[in-house]
């Protein structure tokens, strides 16, 4: 059985932490993706987040291979729900597309195109329902205090890439450091026996700013050699790390 984590694309793009703030209410920054062991550079994320005051309302993430070629792009719109964005994630070389295309009342409509076939599915929102596509970050921040206090937070994950939902939970684990500062870490796992089969997913946050600084786990960018989601360590360094390409794609 395949793990839901490999289908839902948690992070990734979950991968949200503002670095530079411009006068046009946009925050632009890089994510540096290595394999989960931190040995092989996989791709670069170029983020643009649009804000209205302190509220994150949308934006985009572009993905670039180490040679600078574009792998894909994701657009995000939180105007309907802060935890379930309307989004579209595309990988043109693989003719792949997924997203949440409509939210109306208590109904969420998902779509997935793969192998020349497009499928859609409508689901009903449940309590603490979130999208694994970046809505997860807003959810973590909304529950930061109980997580910091050691509580386990339960939620229903909407995985458009799987056209399904899964029960998940998040809890605090032993901390770490990042760029010389102490950080907190949260383990995210299925709230079922599927966690025995799922690869580990850990997110690292700055406890003072509640910014995500590192994501470790399956992602929604496909490894062309394995034909499966990369298992990544994505870090949001203030400067490019060793092993990153010398010529990074421009910030949008």
C-alpha cells in the first residue's frame, strides 16, 4: 500500500516562510531542496506570497531543476478558506496537473490530470479540514500554542493528488537548530496504522516568528528516475547553502 503522504504533496509544499518583504505587499524567497539525507541537490523553489496586512492571501511557487530548467509551478488563492486554498499544481513535462478548483459552501471540488485522463471528485469539508497544499502551514500557525504546549492536534487532510482525504495528527518532538538559533520541530503523521508504512515527515519552525525554516518528507515534485514523489529536505536559508546552483533563477 502506498502512503498517503506520497500522494498528498504535503509541503509543500507546505513550505512557507517569508524572508524578504517588498512595498507591494509581496514576500519573495527561495527554498533549497536536497534529498532527505541532504546529500543530493534536487531543485529550487521560488516563492512569491501576496499579503493583505498580515494575512497571506495567495501567491505562487515555481520549481527549477539544478540546471535552471523549469519543472513546474503552483498557484495559490486563500480568498475562500485560510486552510483550503484554491490551487493548481502543474508539471508540464509529465503532463500532470492537480488542484482544488472550487469551494462552495461545505463542498470542495478536486481535480487531477495524469496519463491523459482528468478526474474530479467532490468532498464535504469536515471539522479541522485542511489542504496539504500550503493550507497546512496556516493550520500549524493557528494551533501553534497548543502544539508548543505538547498537545497533539488532529485534522483531516484533503489530498487532491489522491482525490481523497486522510486523518492526520501533528505533535511536538525534540527541537533542533537552524542558522545558529534554537528551533522547534513537529512530527506530522497519519492518525492510523498507515503511519507504520509512511515515511517520516517533520517540519521545523522558529518559535518566535512561527516561520517554517525546514521541511523533511515526501513532496509533490516527481522524481523522474523513480516515478514517484521526491523525499526531500527543503530549507529556507537566508543565503544559498553549499551544493545549491551558482546561478539561481530570479525571484519573481
